[in-house]
């Protein structure tokens, strides 16, 4: 619905900052594919990556694509099934992505993606080798064309005739949280998880 739309750039940035998984919608050989992948966002660019052999990424730089990010914050349970809804935050970004070929810019894009997922990990882990970089496609998509929608709050039927039914209505919140780090079984004893992951 139109009233759920947001035009403030800060809303777009907040939706992107809150996650790290997006879905890429792209046409490959005449068939629409929707691919889940991780992303990283700066103030003006969305970065995502994959194998140089990925058909979806090979096709992407030649066409307009749609990238979506969605966070579900709760089920909105009304008195009637028709009025049920979902509290959510979502963004759709449109454009023709740019394939990054410069090594320095590829490293920057990979850093943005890595830090989006696990802040502090880029400086902790080994950086990509030239061979690994050569086997990785990094695409950059401008955030200039985007649509943001957000729904918050209780059901909309509190002042309808259904309010007299005597049924419970409200929001069932959904939250996601990280668990404690689980060490690789091959890890030698005495190597603790780094502080940036423990936080």
C-alpha cells in the first residue's frame, strides 16, 4: 500500500544496514531467476559477489535487475483473517549493476560485503589472493533508484465491528539473535573466538 512507502534515504540505509542477505532478480536465457546472496552496502552503493562462472552474475551487468532485502518484524494477527498482516521493512533496488574489474576496487567491495556480515572479520582473517580475486565476480549497484516500504503497529480492525467479537488481536514479534560461536572441530585447542565475534 502507498502509505507504507518511505522516501527518506535514511530509511533505505537503515533497511540495508539491518541485514546481509538479499535476493537478486535477473533474467538468464529468457528465464527469470531469483538468487539469494550476501551483500554489503555503503551510503550510495550495494555490493554483491559470486563465482565468475555464475550465469546470473555473468548476465547481470548487461541488464536492469532488481535486488530485494526484507526483514520480518512480526505477525499482525487481527480479529479476522482478512485483516491479518506482517510488520516488515523492505527495500527494492533497481538498476544495471557494474562489474568491478579493478583489483583495488574489488578488494573494497569484498571488504564491504565481509564487514556487513561480520564487522571486524576483514582485519582478522586472511585477505583474498590474486587467484581467489580472479575467480570472484564483484558487482556494484547504485542506490539511486530504490523503493522502501515499512509496516509497523497493531492490527487495523480495532475500530471495526469485528472488535466486538471478543477475540485476541495484536502483534506476535519476531526477533533474530546470534548464538554463541561454535568452533570448527578441526580447530586446535586454545584458539578462542575473536572479540569481534564474541560481541
